[in-house]
């Protein structure tokens, strides 16, 4: 049921993002009020700064989450109680998504995507103990299913991050960045989510056909996978990092060009003559 829901959501997002579903092309009457509204700045410098900080935290969060998960690092929260260290990166991603949500409605689907991303971040943190329990009991189906759910949740986070970066690029009329982010989102679907679900389907069919444990079929399927497929699944992670970093850079560029500082340095403030270094220091805060 959960897989079908996730698949339906992905299909809906891809349809709306790439085929124009949900776009409103209603003609707007030209009058003074509409012209003033359309010519107004869609976002304030405070919102742009919030978006820049959000994408920055998402970048470092994705980097830490993937790196700590692959290194199988752990944290001892209590005496004898350990959890995977990737939760640190997941928490940083959640912080970044919360900042994006605080920036306001950048697009019609902005709040929906940020809320879903926040929910997925909480879900991936919830799955963290099952990784430790699966290492102790690798043949336990319940633990394995929860770890598989954690992996699928991480993939959905990458998918939504790329859609959010596409929305940010659309806001600032960065057509190239928008197309790149949309392609990266498709990369997550075709290089991560689709092979993952196909592998699960084959393992489930094999366990039913041969009356074997689902966990055993999963491990056998993983052992049969070629090494290039594992390498291909890491590509969307790198592309997500690129997209979030580029979105952060675009936000900072627009912030500087928007004249966020309302009190620029003047020669009078320096006793008559301000040097270039003094002006630069003043503008940088």
C-alpha cells in the first residue's frame, strides 16, 4: 500500500513538473492593479536569505547522511544504546527544509513539497534503530523491511530536494538550473527508485515461489547485482548535491544583487573618504 502511494505521488509530480499538469494559463486582464502586482518583487531579501541558508544546510546534510551511512558510523546516545550516525545529516536536512518552508510560498507546490520532505526526514530518523538491529539479526524480516523503508525514504528525500531546487530556479528565472534539477529528479527515479522497487519485486516473487525467507532472497539479489549498478545508484546522490549547491549560490547572488542592505556605506561615515576595503567590509556585515 505504501509503495503504491509513493509510486502514485512520483507519477503525479513528474506529470506536473514535466508535462505542465496543474499549470494555470488563464489570461489576466491588464489593468493598473494587476500590472503593479506583476511588477512587484515576488520575494523579499529576508526570504531569499532564508532559502539560501536552507539549501546550504540541505547540501551539508545530504553529504553527511550519505557519507555516514556508507561508513556505517554509529552514535552512542545512552550507555549501550547506539544509533546510526546518519541521523546527524538527516537532522541537518530537516533544518534546511524547515528554513525553506519558513521562506513562504515560493511556488504553488512549495509548501506541499516542504511538508512532505519534513515528514520523510522524521521517518528516516525513526528507521535509524532498525539498521543496528538488522546488523545483529540479518535474517529478521521485520527489521529488514524497515531498513528497506528507510532506503526508499532517503531516495524520496533526494527526489523532493531536486524538485525544490527546480522551483527555486524557476522563481529566479534560471531556466538552465530548473531543467538540470528536473533531469536530476528523473535520475533519482530511474537510477535509484525504479531499480530498488524492481529488485524488491524479484526478491518477493522468489521468496513466494521457493518458499524461502524474504531476507535471504534480498541478500541473494544484492549479491547478484553487478558492481556498475551500485556505482550508478550513487550518481543521483552527487547530482542532488550539485543541485542544492547551485540553488544556494543562485539565492546568494540574487540576495547581493537585490540591494538587501538599506544603509550602504558613505564617505561621511568614514570622515569624508571611504576605501574600497572599508566599503567591502561594511557590505559584508
